[in-house]
C-alpha cells in the first residue's frame, strides 16, 4: 500500500500507516532492520529467516517493526515529491482484538496495569493522532512514528514492572 500511495504522492499530501508498540518487543540485527526499511515489498519475506517466520509472535512483532522502518526510509523519497509520511504505533486499543488480548494474554493485562494513563486506548485516540499527523499543524513531521500507548513503553523502561 505504501508503494501505491507513493506513486501518486503530490505536494502537500500526507499519509499515515499503522504499526504497533509490539515492535518494541523485538531487536532484530541492525542489518535486518535496515533491509526491511529499504527492500522492495516483494522481497520482504525473503529477508526473514525461518526462526522469525516460524514463530508467530516474533513474525508479528517484526512485521510491526517493518512499518515505521519503511516509513522512515520512504520519507526521503516522499519529501522529493513534496509529501509527508508517518506512522502510529498504538498500544492496547479497545477493539475486538485488543479486548481479547487484554483478557487472554497475560502480558497485555500487565501492560494495562502499568500504564500511567490507567486505561485502554480507544479508536478515537488513534483517529485524533492520525488527524494531527495529517494536518498542517504537523507539516514539519515526516518519517516519524508516533507512539500512542498511554505511557506503557515508558513504564516498561522506567517503571517497576516489566511486561515483556
């Protein structure tokens, strides 16, 4: 989808892609992260070793890491067209999947418990973040990933409880 939008990018255009705070759960070799950012979309699967592909949790987190990496690399090309591109990394959001994970994945319950905001995010939280990134007020932002997680990643680094 990023490639399709890039092909029609014009001056003043802005796009937002969705990643996930799950991207912070993996630390692939820097060569892999760089390759994910720059490889043609059709070559992405070939970059990933069997270890990453055959472990669903790792594969999911790596795919979510790929979005902001690709956005950052694409910002250079989009800028030449006068366009901007950013991503959003949501935390636990009150969707069907988010509520299921909150009830069935122990790490998700810990994430909610350690959140400085002390609530699950809403679709509106993501929508207003996207609205901002697409607006003229964000005209100096491109190649940026906006973490919208209620402070969970901050708490996981600086708090007393580690969710992962």
